[in-house]
C-alpha cells in the first residue's frame, strides 16, 4: 500500500478511535445523550492535534536551511508541502540553468582577444575579463566593486569616462607604458557601461613602420630625381660643349641606374612579402648556387678583390633558386662594395651537427661596430649612408637577404668588429636540405682564386 494512503487511513482510524472513546466515556459516566457529544468533541480534538502536528512539521521544514524534501503527509498540509517543494525545485533548476548560461557567456567573453569590463552606474567594476585586467593591471576578483577611476588613473581615461559618450575609441598607453591600448566605452542597461579594450601595440608599430617606409622610399627617389631635374634644366638652358654634355649625361645615367636599382629592390621585397613560402619539393645544388654568386661577385669586382670559395661537401636545398641566389648575391655584392681594393672575399658552405648548413660570406673590409648589428637588416638602415649611395646601394640588400632566408625557415646572422671585416651567415634548416647524391664541387679541394 502507498505510504501516504496508509498514513491517511491511520489518521482516520485515530480520529474514529478518539470519537468512539469519547462516546463510550460519555455513555458510562453520564447520560446516553452526552456520549454522542463527547465522542464528536474528542474525534475533533484528535483531528486538530494531528493537523497541528502536520502544520508544525511543514513549518519546521520551511524554516530549515535544507529545503530538499518536504514532509510527506496526507491531507492539506501534505499537499501544500509537496507544492512548495516542487516550485522550489523548479526555481532551483531555473537558477542553475541561468547560472550555467551566464558562465558560458562569460567564458565566451573570456575567449575574446579583447578585454571587457562591466561598470555599474557609479563606475564600479561589476565584472572584468582577464584580458581587460591584464591590459589595465587589475585583479578581476580583488578589484570587484572598486571604482575604476581609483585603479586606472590615466587622465585621458578619466576624462573619457566623464565625457558624453563618444563613438571614437580612446588610444592610451597601458600602465607599463609599453603597450598601446584602444579603449571604447558603450552605455547599456540603466546607467551601466561597457569598457572594451584592445591591445593595438603591434598595429601601431606596423603603422609606424609603414609610414617610415613610405617616407624613406619618397626620400630615396626624390634625391636622384632632384639631381636629374637640375641636369635637365642646365642642359636646356645652357649651350654646353660636347665633353660637358657627355659628362652630364653620364651623371644622369648614374642617377637613373640608382632609381632603377631601388625600384628593382622594392619590387623584390614586395614580391617576397606577397608570395607563399617557397616550395619544398624543388631541389637546387648548393655548391652550384655559391659558384654562381661568386662568379657574379667577381664580375662586379672587376679584379679588385681576391675571391675564395670553400665547399668541401655539397648538398641540395629545397626552395626558390632565384630567391636564394639573390640573398647570397646581395651579401657578395655588399662585400665587394664595402671592401677596399685588394681585400679578400670568402664564400663558404659548412654543415652543422643537426643537418643544417651555414653559408658564410666573409670579407676583410672595414667591419661594422657592434651597436649597428641588430638594426643592419632593417630597411634603409645604413651605417655609412654616403658610402652606400656612392657604391650604388639601395639600403635594402640585407632586408631582402633576411626575408629570403626566413622564408626558407632559416636566419641571417651577422658578426663583425670594426677593422676586422664582416661575416654574414645564412643559416638554413635541415628540413630543407639533403646531401648531394652525385659528387659536385665536393670532391674538389677548396678553391682559392684571385680575381
Ligand atoms: P646598402 O645598399 O646600403 O648596402 P644593405 O641593406 O645591403 O644596404 O646594407 C645595410 C648597411 O650595412 C650598409 O649601408 C652598410 O653600412 C652595412 N654593410 C653591409 N654589408 C657590409 C659589409 N660587407 N661591410 C661593411 N658594411 C656593410
């Protein structure tokens, strides 16, 4: 039998029993008429006591902290307890569901690379994502309910909070003074505000680089153009003799060549930046590459330098031959241009322990002071601008070499000391290399030739 039905029957039995007992007592002690009255009163009394006990149980349960299961009673109180328990359970479940949804929503915000802070109507932090906390140097837990202006005191930020809403983001420095932040304020709800933060350091740096690059290119082109314009004007306005005319035409050709070289290097850089990484299934002989670069260097030198090629063990590299040749070529070109006549230029190929190779281009030129080395491969960075321009330099040779070697998974390493020459090294990774199957220059002794 169902426990509730059993309890109901028991309660009914008790009431009947109380009634019977009262009726019997009335019959025995008084008159027969009093028996019925006493029976009804005592039945009601038993019923009332039971009812009171049930109400007491329900009240105790409601007062207790653990509202899990209401007392299972028959009758009105039992029904009431059951209904209360059910509605409490439903509310609990709804709250759980809401909690889960909120947690999901917050973790989605946390996953964003941008920061979010929710401010109440008094500009106190209601919630702060970890990214925003990192941007402003806050602690998401400790700083909750703190006024944000007590924690982020940058005047520009405080002014932005106090100003009427603006659609333009505020650009400010982070608390470490190193990072650039973009901060946007948005109103929502009843006087609450949303602070959206974004780290734009890289974007700003790239933008500054782009501006510098455009300024540099304009400057590099304007100089030869000004010279050319001067010559054109002179030739147009003055009656020049044949010799003078020839001299000017020669100087004009020099400026034109300079611009052509600059445009060619700019196009090479643009092509390197805009094209996918070199393929890994086209193999080129390393010794052959170095021999070609050496031959080009000799031609440029015109016999003014001694050349040496050391390639004891050949190998093959997967990638773009023209790119690699232009990287080594630029290093050899520099060595020829900066090394005084009679100097030595050495090209060598060495294998590393892990299977990578080093292509070194060494010279016995003037060398470079240490402080310049880290910036040398930046576009248009020159140690000696006039020497570079005099010798037809564009300021882009090392930038191209660095770009090419990085596209092949390697790096450009520069070592030099003033007065001790330079060593420019292209380090290429084992992943793009394999030993040469057929003997190439490998078998030959180190080549030492004077140009
Ligand atoms: P540039 O066209 O001016 O030579 P690069 O990018 O090739 O431009 O080189 C950057 C600068 O590095 C040069 O201007 C020069 O000052 C220095 N440099 C490069 N190679 C050498 C070298 N072999 N010896 C001395 N200085 C060099």
